[in-house]
C-alpha cells in the first residue's frame, strides 16, 4: 500500500499580527497563523461569554447592577487600591518595545483608534487596576477551556510599557455558571525581568511572522482544537488520508490485525487514534455549524438541521434554601451535594415528594431554563396538505 501524498501548504496572504486572544495558539504553532483560515460558526457559549464581558464592563465603568456575583472578582481587582478600568485597548510594538493605550470598549476597531495591526500586537484587556508602578490584570473566562498564559503575558507587557510599570499581577478568572457561585482563578505575578523576557519572545515572533515561512512543520497539540486553520493543516489532512487509505485497503479485516501488533505498534496506533478522534470532532463541529445555516441532505432522505431545544438546570443555593425550609437541613444536604438536578432530588425524596419539592423550587426561581440549538439528523418536514 502506497503512502498518502504529502499535503501542500496553503499559505495565507500577509496578514496583521495576532491579537491578544490569538497569541497563545500562534506561540504554540506558528502555522496556525500562516495557513489559510476558515470561518467558524459562533456558538451559544461564545455569545454567552460576550454578554458576560459586557456585564463586567458595565459594572466596572457605570456601576450597573450585576446579574451575577462579581464581589470576589472586584475585590481581587482592587486589592492594591487601584481604580478599575474595563475593556482597555492597547497596541504593543515588539520591535521598539513600546505600547500605547487606544481607548476603552472599542471592540476590535484598533486601526480606527491609531494602531497599525500589521506592526503592532493589538489587544483588549477585560479589566485592569493600576496603583503606582504595579497593576492588576484580569481576564474573564466563561467557557470550559483553559486560558493560555501567553494571552496574559502579552497583556502584561503591553500594560507595563504603556504605563511604565515594574510589576503586573495577572489572572484568569473562571466564572462559575452552575448557580453555585464557586469561581476559581489562576494567578501569576511578574516583575520587570519576567516582562523583559516576554517582550523578547514577542519580538522574535514578530520577526518570524514578517519573514519567510519556517521550514519546520505544524506542531500538534491541544491548541489545535479551536484553530481556524485546522482544515488547511497538512498534518491533519495527511492523517485523514492515511486513515481512509488503510481502512479501505483490499483484504483488511477490521479487528483481526490487532493481534499481530507489537507493543511499539500498539502505542503508535493509540497515538494516531487520539489524533483521529480530534479530527473527527473538528469535522463534526464544522458540519454542525454548516447545518445551522443550511440543512444537509443525506442519501436516505433525512436532513441534518438545527432544531431548538431546552435544558433545565437547578440553581443549587435556591434549591438548598427551599428544601431546608420545606423539609429539613438533612434533606437539603442529601439533595444538594453541592450541585443537584431533578433526578437527584427525585431519587432522594421519591416520586411524589420529589415532584412537590421541584414545584416549590420552581416557584422560588430555582429552575433555570436555557434554550439552545441542537443539530440532528431528522426526517424532512412534511409539506402542508392542500385544502
């Protein structure tokens, strides 16, 4: 069986430098920036994240009431006595090691506010507080994925150069969305020597991006998951071709060949399996995004399309308070350890008492209903009957 042909590089035209939210992936694999990029559908999680960031800005800048508890977050931000600012936009010139503030809450309109995205790293910081020669920098995370420290490193360098700082305390603040109010944070404290080291790495990255494409290939890892160049990556496409070639080769009986594997071959096969699973997951994500815009017709007559669905979740603190009052503390603790669900409450109390408890929790506003789009393969909608 012949080897799959090597995939040619699909390089993108010259483009601007990475922004703060993109820098971590580019540091991990420069080809994620050099290859052709493909747009991805904006999911419900991204929309919810944008809303949470806007709520944070409105609270910091205008004192607007927050729909979620920001007490601990704001306390961390002002711990050194600095006045908080939200959505501070900066432009950092890595070659000159200088930066300037562009304004607040300008979205991604960096060029309109005096920046050159082709020679400066542009970014927006969720929240900062400056006191003397020290600043606190907070990046709010609302999804499940972990933040990349390079996002904070770029922000810290730009902030330090724009405001002549010697120290930056930075953190990812992971907001809890379960209703239990248990946030978590990851914090770093960087001095002038740390910042100088980050600045030199950013300078080297800019020089590389402005020069000829490096000879080395793409680097695979967790950063591939949300890469916009996934579909143009030679490593992913070569893997897909080799899997298809091997699975359809004459005489291949799936399963029979595993008994002949050596330990080394089994290890390599497992590694390729993990890579293939990531590839399949990415393909599914892309096709689901396509189906939300336009139904996909299958050969058996079904259509893959988006339908509206709802998911109910129990707000733990509300449920605990209701159960403690209607029953007792022991019952509340057995049903809320600490997260809970309809099934957990029904299992603990029985069908009848569980139904009563859920009715009380719902009346107290303790049941949250979220509407979302779900992609399914369904029979095509029936045509309306002629009258």
